[in-house]
């Protein structure tokens, strides 16, 4: 359910430096939020950053639909980020 670019080996950064980025967000947040986070992580990886992602999960009382959406986002993040 999430649009994503294919994962690839990131090119060298132009400035020669090593970078690390932490992306934190909700796995069951606002509409379009998951896609936006995936785009951000893809952009950071293309720039050569090591990307660590931390996602919160929905509460059990929020229902199975939100839990399934959260699981799908976690799986997509595992494909494009360095660490989830």
C-alpha cells in the first residue's frame, strides 16, 4: 500500500563526509505520512546517509486495520532504511 522507490546502494556523498540521520514517526499517523517518511528515507539514502528509523505502533484498542497498516509501513521501511 506504500509507494516506494527501489532500494539501491547509495552513491558517495559529494562532500566526502559520513552522515547519519534519525527519522522518527508514527506508523499509524496522518494520511500520507507513511509515504512521506518513505520518500524522506529514500532521499537521505541517495545522499549517502546511514538512516535509522524509529516508529511507534498503534495501541491495541485502535483496531486491526491500523495495526495492519503499521506492519506494512515497518516492512517497507526495513527495505529502504539501514536500521528500523
